[in-house]
């Protein structure tokens, strides 16, 4: 009898396993593919590795602006992909090692819940039964492929995040259905490499849920770089290499060698015996409370399988909350300060309420809006590019949200997260000495406006 069985070795599962192992629990983790889940194998890490190669190429092509001559700049797609695979292998090996060091037993195979007893939960895998006092379901999510007429017969022309990452040759043209975070990161990558990219988005703006003004500015930047956007456009059918979409009552079409579907993800909740537990569901995922407890005692869920945040850092923190609860703690999820980043070039990073959310909730807020050119370091490193920093504060100066368009924002947003996680005041930043010159000084600057 284990203390904890974990289904899934993604950021929710492996982080929970590591923390539980260190806390002295006996832990058994099942993973049917590679450790690290979507994040390490077909999400965060491979995309960011490829995007970094694209950024290097962008930098080399634009080096002249900085007084550097780089002639005959070329890229080697196969080498970029090879490097991405090496980075993934290294990170996966790191997680394997972490499991060993934490005393976690890992069983490779597809696990199914067999049933619940008064003692705990029974899970079967590779024809063996295992029992534990507690169960953490961390089976993640998978790409949603909508039943668009013609999509099923379009064959390997149609890609999700998984297949696009496995391409060994760069396509000449790419149509992306869905201008969300994943769609825009791939748009950025392929645009840098000179691929003709078209983004078809059903909503009036790309990056739904992010600050609207920043999303619009990023779209305009990419439109100037050659990406074609069709907003308010609904894909209605696919025929060969042609994608038909409806926009303002008219039907239009666009062709592309490849078609990337990035319209969202759905929790993995079917096919592994969850029905035997009688779990309550919500948003297509498993319903949990702030301690990641399901409606069944001793059964927890964390990560994308809850259908909520769909971010790796949320998944890991949720896994930690589960372990804290199992070991007698009182941790609870705090979603107030979950950052979101879009790793385009330039990047976008945000945390907390956007202006649109604050308005729809009727919050009393003050907006501080600064061009990134306030930061000397930003100007030094971003020739010919500006960005935007928006800070929302409540009437008592509590930070409600911070949204930044500009490079380095992914690295500095944690400062805003720290303020927000503690319901801090913007004026607190006046007492903090920031290193100069850094882009992070933008946050401190905002406190004086
Ligand atoms: C292209 C892309 C880019 C992304 N970039 C980012 C990013 O930059 N930052 C970010 O925060 N998030 C990013 N994400 C989201 C991030 O990958 C997910 O939020 C995160 O992986 C969720 O972690 P998880 O542990 O809940 O599930 P997953 O990572 O999905 O892991 C679940 C694991 O469970 C295993 N499993 C499922 N069922 C069973 C079973 N029955 N038995 C055994 N094993 C099973 C699966 O094989 C899988 O490995 C990205 C996603 C994609 C697709």
C-alpha cells in the first residue's frame, strides 16, 4: 500500500512526486510516455528551444542596426530541430533522475483506475494491481481538433502542436487556425524563418484573455513582419491545401502547405476508469476545490486535467498543494497571481486583471501606462522597437494587474507576481532598489506615476 499514486508524469505529477518523496511519503507514479508530460516533450520546452533559435536568426539578420555586420546569415532547420530534441532529452533525463533521487517508484505504462475501497484506491497497469491511500490524477490535456468538414481527410497536412514540432523540413507556407498563445508562438517561429504564415482567428482579436491593447499591438507588429491575420473569421471547411472561412457573411479562402490547428486543449479524462470513482466534473475537467480535492475523499486532481489554467507553472503549484494537504498542511491555491507569457519576439507577459476584466467587473482602478522606452536598458537592446507596460492599481494602491509588451517581460513579470501574491501596494516598490540598468526598472518607474 503506497501513500500516494500519481497518474501522469507532467509538471503536476512529477513535481508532486518529488515533493511527496522528499516529505517521506511512499510514491508510485505512472507515465505512459516520457516523463515531463506535454510541457517537456511537446509544449513549453521544445517550443521555447525552437523560438530561441529563431530569435538568434532574427538577431543575426538585424545585427546591422547594432553596428555588427553578419553576412550570408542562414539557418539549418534540421539542426534547429536536432538541438530541440537534445534539449528535450536532457530535461526528461533530469526528471528521471529527480524521481530516483526523491525515492519515487516510476512505472512506465498506461494506468487505469480499478476502484475505490475503504482503505484507498486500486490502480491497474501492465496487468498488475497497485493500491494507495491517496490518488492524484494528473493526466493533463490533449489538443482539441474540431470536426471541421474535410479535416479528417486532409491527412498529414493537418498538424497539432505535436506533429508540427516533429517536422524535419520547414514548410513554405502555414495556415494557423487559432490565434491564441500556442498559435502565435508558432506564427512567430515560422515567420522568423521566412515561412508565409496566415492566422485565422474566430474572435475579434488574437490572444483572447490577454490585455486587448497589447494583443492588438503585437498583431500589428507581426502584420508588419508579414503575417496575414483574419479576425472574426470562422473556418468552415478544408479541401486539400485550401482552408475556407467565413468572415462578415462572406466566404474567403487561403492556401497553405501545412495547416496547424491550435484552437484549444481538452482535459484527458476518458479511457482510464475514472468513471469508477464517480467524480464531479466541471469545464470538461475534474472539479476540485482550493486544496485540489475532488468530491471523493483521498482523490485529488492537479494540472490541465482540471480544465482550468492550462499552464505548467499552475500545474506544478497545484501538485505541491496536493502534497502539502496529504502531509497535514493547509496550503490552498491562489490564482490571483498566475502569470501568463507569450514567447513571441517581442514577448508579452501579464499577471492579474486586464483592463477589460477590471471594467467588466466594475472595479475602481487607476491605469498607469508607460512606453518601454522609459527603460534605458530596453532602448539599448531594442533598436527601432517600442513596447508597453500597463499597471492597474486599486484606489488603495493595491496592484491589480501588470501587462507588458516587450522583451525580457517573461523574466521580470515575477516581480509583479510577488507583489500581487501578497496583495502588495505599488508604492511598496518605491522602497525596493532595483538593479540599473534593467528592464525591470519599468515596474519601479510605474510606482512614481
Ligand atoms: C505547444 C505548447 C506550448 C506550451 N507552452 C507553455 C509555456 O510556455 N508555459 C506554460 O506554462 N505552459 C505551456 N504549455 C502548457 C503546458 O504544457 C501544460 O499546462 C502542462 O504540460 C500541464 O501539465 P500536466 O502535468 O497537467 O499535464 P501534462 O503535461 O499533459 O502531462 C500529463 C501526463 O500524463 C500522462 N498520462 C495520461 N493518462 C495516463 C494514464 N492513464 N496512465 C499513465 N500516464 C498517463 C501523459 O502521457 C502525460 O505525460 C504549452 C502547451 C503546448 C501544447
